[in-house]
């Protein structure tokens, strides 16, 4: 793999962790909306469903 591909993958991982952390924080601050763990798991599933087909190509 080239260094550009590795850099893009690193940035993608950082963005995913940031988005999931934000989802967990929002769910934790507003517990009436949803269970925080389920929100993060749902966000992970949605992001994985969008990213995996692109990564496999």
C-alpha cells in the first residue's frame, strides 16, 4: 500500500471515532432519547455499511 492510502485510512478511522464519540456523548447527555450504547452501535453499523463496500473495491 502506498503512504497516501495509509494516510487516508488513518484519517477515515479518526473521523469514524470522532463521529461515534459525538453520538455517544449526545446520547449520554440526553438519556431519554436513547440508550447511549445502542446509539453508538447503530452509528457503527451505518458507517460500516457505507464504508465497507467502498473499501472492498
